[in-house]
C-alpha cells in the first residue's frame, strides 16, 4: 500500500510537471503575441512622430 501511494504521488508530480512544461511556453507565447504587436506599433508611432517633426522643422 505504501509503495502504491508513492507511485501515485510520483505520477501526480510528473503529471503536474508535464502540464507546467506544456502550459508555460504557451502562456509565454500568448504574452509575446500580445506584447510584440503593441511594441511594434509604439515603435512605428514614435518613428512617424519623429518623421513628421523633422518635416515640420525643415519647412520652418
């Protein structure tokens, strides 16, 4: 009985570890897929603002 309980415990731990190993990259991927477009957009906006500012400065 003691041995069986140990095996069940080990199986449970390994199952938790497996789910973590599978879930963590998915969560990281989701976070990146949410953050990256935002970062790209903000960079593009900053670039646009700089370009517009430069053009206005040249006109003046």
